[in-house]
C-alpha cells in the first residue's frame, strides 16, 4: 500500500517532506542534548553555591528554549501536513479501485469484506497518520540513542550496560505477553464499532419504513445486541491494557531511581559532581526512551497493526496491481457469463445462477432484440426477473452463455427506487453525467414532459439543493428518473418496475414517450396496462424454464403452466 506513494509520481514531494522532518528532528535532538548539558551545569553551580557559575547556564537554557519551542511546533505541523497529503493521495487511489468495474457493488452484495466504507474513511486516515508518526518516532529514537549514549558512556560504562539489559528485558516481556492478544482484540474492536455504526445508519436510512411498522422495539433489540458485542470486546481489551499499563508504569518509574542508585557511590565519594549525576539521569531517561520505544507505544502500535490488517484486506480486492487471494480449484473451474460488444442486445444460451449459488434461475435462454423491440419480462416472484436484468447490466456473472450488448453509454437502467443525489435538481436530471449540453429551457421542458411542470419553481430552480428522497414522493422520483432517459436518449432502456408508484395515466404517457423515441425496451411490470407498449413477452417459470410469446397473445391473469420439456431454441423477433 505504501510503496507506490514513495516510488511513484509523488515520490519527490514525499521524500522532500521526509528529509525536512528529519532535519527538524536533528535540530530538536541537538537542542535537547544542549539543554540537558546546561541543566547539569546549572545543578552543579547550585550545589557549589557559585552564583557566577549559576547564571551562565540559565541564560544558555533560555537561548536554547527560544530555538527549541518554534522548532518543536513547526516539526509537528509539518508532520501533520505530510500525513494529510499522503491520506489524500491514498484515499484517491482506493476510491479509484473501489468505483472501477463496479467493485463497490460486488463488495456490497457479497461477504468478502465488512464495512469497506469505514476502512476507506477511517482506516486510511489512521494508517497514514500513524505510519508517519511511528516512522518519525523510530528515527527520533535512533537520533536520541546516538546523541545521549555518547553523554552516558562518558559518565558511566556500568550505567550503559544496565540500561541495555533493562531495555531488552522490557521489550521481550511486552512482545511476548501483550503482542498477539492486543492486536487481535483491537482488530475485533474496530470491526464491532463499525458494525454498531452501520446498524445506526440503517435505522436512519430506513426511518420511515420502521416508523410505519412501529418497529422501534425490534430495532432497539438489534442495536443493543450489536452494541453489547462492542462493550464485551472492549471490556476484554481494557483488562489486557490494564496489565500493560501496570507493566509500562513500572518499567518507566524504576528509571527515576535506577541511575541515582548506580551513581550514588561516585557522588558520595566526591568523584562525581551532583550536576554530572543529574546529567547522567537525564541521558539515561532519553536513551531508555529510545530503546524502549516499543514498550512505551505498545498500545497504539497494536491498534495500528490491527488497522493495517483491515486495510490490507481491502487493498487486495480493490487496488490495481495487488493480486487477490488465489481462487480454490472449484472456484477456478466455475463457468461465468461472457459479455461481448454488439450493435444490439442478444442473449445466447444464457444460464443464470445467483452469486455463490448453484440454483438455476434461467436455463439456456436465447433471444435477439432488434432496434425498436419492446420485451416485457413476467413471472412469479423469485423466478429470476430482476436477476436477468442484473446479468444484462453486467452486475451478475454466475452461470454460462453470452450476452451481446451495445456500448454501455447506449443503455439506461431505471430501477423501482431511483437513486437521488444530495445535490441540485439539475444534477438529478442529468445523472449519471456530470454535465450536459441541454440549456435550462430544454431541461424545464423535459420536466413538463414527465409531468413535473412546477417542480423547479416549487423547489427554487434547477440549481436548488434539497434532500430529494424526503421532498419528493416515490411517484415523483420515478417521473424524475424518466426525465433522465429523455436527457440521455439511450438506444436501450431497461425498466425494473419503474412505474410501480405511478397511476395508470402517467404510466401510459411515459411508456408512450419511450416507444415514440424508438428505444429498445426491456421491462419488468405486473400491470396489464403496460402490455400494449411491448411487442413480446418473456415469461419465466421459476425452474429454469421460459417461453417467449407475442404480447398480443399474452394474458396477465392466466395461471402459469410449466414449460414443456424441449431443446433450447433461439427466440429471435423483430418489432
């Protein structure tokens, strides 16, 4: 995940910022050593009761602090700027992969990974921020180790040996007793928190339906169950952290006494000044902080490693150049539907199955739709009507056969529940395009054609921003979606119960406009009134069987009969 940023098109900026931060750290470390030396001199002057010797290090300390404070502030500012720029680049890279090839749909409908939205919005931020932070902490520790070890070695060799043994022991204990458990608990805490947040999002997004059902008690039970998993995992986590905190506190507090105990003999015998002992204690703490960096940051490191695991799993699925986990032998042999370009829509020996299932919805379906044809798909609920539309749209691939399709920009899909952005009325009309060549007058005329003549005036014009899902009824939303078809003028329109909330008059008028445009239609509907707007009917029997008949000879209320056993045939027709 990190390599492309450091070796790709952003490498010049990345390395420049890193070098600047390293320079600032070197300056900060040098100033810290100087301050520690002056503190020792100041203590020795006090012990000797030498006023002339005392004020010289005081003035030196103030001069050092005048440089150290702005250096410290600028260092942390540049660190956050660096992390922010890296996050922007990495988030853009993840979003490119997430949206490319409709990967967001595959991840949303499958079970490969949980909460990809949370991983992009939060885990990337954590990864970039903490990666920079820990990189600089380790680099700073190396600098401190080099700078203060020289001071410490010049005062006491024994103290250096004790420090090395003490630091090694602390790091081994931290990694052995707290490493894996804390990483696992933090991983599950991130997942539990994401699931809890998602349950609250579902409550908000489906507020009206829940209110109609009066389903508050059921929702509360579900949310409580999800939240209980958060609390129970966190309770286990904080118990483990309690033991870690006890160890960390003991490890750090012993260093307050340890250097003085080791140096006490030299000070009491007069071989070592009090100030030198103070200087050695400061250097001891600095070096121990450098070599004990894992112990001091173990809790945040465990959360960081857990977040990397979640982000790595998402990167394997969406980032270009990152190979996903190898497929199993059974999965590798599983056939899939092929999509090939063509001037019109045709299905060739199409067998369709739901994702990750062997159930056959449609078997060996072959038909050809010529320009101007209109196909109505009927059948009982669950027989595969909407599934067939998903396959035609390229969303489902399980099965076999070939779908010949025109360029994707010539196909427009109208679902039962239209998707409306939180944006302007203009953007609702031209969606999914970002811009169009139609002027305001032409867009207003299209609103009239779909029987929304006063909508623009009512909401404040084409550039008004509203919460359209709440402002418009489902029927108005469906009419607005028909307006998108008139804006884009596609060659093929696929409608999945796209008029379910319309009265018969609006439904007939909008279908008539689509037929007059010359577009090829593929519809799912349950009302007899739409039959006259279609040339043929594809009736699905639900067991893989199907039949294609003339629309004029089809009766909606006629009981379905099982298809007779026969060899697959190609049903070609011209409207």
